[in-house]
């Protein structure tokens, strides 16, 4: 029987790595994007040799309508990977309410609405999985990333509580909390800052997106069938 996974933020570094990993395992994919349509089209072309179905879906998940628009375009579904996000950097005192509302919508309300909308369909499957990509800062907090840390911490609380509510319905939900990963999120850092970051990470290097996608793949597999409500920290030993 075909299995289908929805990946939000599939045009990003981590999302596209997850898509590659899952396609190689025979998953058919709904690939969500917002601004980077060409990235998703290129990704679909890249995945064509796996002979799986790949369906692009546009939605702006920083708006109230985005999650509803996305869920209306999803039919058969066995797994959700919520990988959408952005990380504004700056002092808490400089944040606007508009920024707070947008980040809360993108990182907290939209995944809640999306999962709520698709939950009945997930429950119809014999085994369904949900993974949210949170962050090390959702676990520890970070100066100058107070808003990002807050919404990522809320994702963790959501996963821990919902896992208890839906466990008897054969739906598992977990979080992956990456540390520093080689994506656009670290693009603003200069070479010296990146070197200092690597020195602070016990394993001595910044993660590749495939380090995150491998963990997601594990959580979507039957190898993790007794794991739910957990946060898997993939951070090279940083801030642990």
C-alpha cells in the first residue's frame, strides 16, 4: 500500500533533505512551499528517479488561512513533518507585535491547525506519525532569539501534551531539536563566528541537513514504534 507524507518547508535545506531521505524509502510526498517554488520544482525533478509521487502545494503558513489551504490539498496521509520556520535575530526590546503574531502563527498556531485538520485521517491509518522540527533554542533559550526560542519551546510543549491524547489512536508525535545546521539560517554569520561555533560544539562541526533528515526518517519508521512525546536533540553535544 502506498504511503504519503506531508513535508512543510520542503523548499528549505532541512525540508529538502527530509524529502530526499523519504523518497529513497518509497514515501510519496506532498511538498509544501511558500516563496521558493522553483526550489520545490527542482527538488521534484531531482527525486524523479525514485518513482514516487511528489505533489507541490503552496501555502503561506504565517497567515491564518495558510494551514487550512494546505490541509484542503492533502488527501491520503500517513505522516506529517512540520519543517517550516524562520529565525529573526535581535533584541527582545526591539520586537514588534506584528513580528510576534507572525512567528506565533508560523511556528505554533499553523502546525496546531494543520494537525487538527488532518488528525481524523491520520487516525484511520494503522500507524501514523508526526514530527515537528523544533530547535535547541526551544530547549535552552537564546539571547537575541527570545521570540524564536519561545515559539520553538511551545512546539515542544504541544508535542509532549498531544502525544498523550492521541497515543491510543495509533498516532505518534515527536520533536527533533537541531543545533546549528548548514542552512540559510546560519548564512548571516561570518567565518570567525562559524569557527567559534564549531569550537563550542563537542563533536567539532556544524551539522549537515542529512544529519537531521536521518533522525526524522527514524521517527517515521517502525524502528521507533515505542517512541512518542519525545524530543530528540541533534546538536553534536552543544549546550547539553
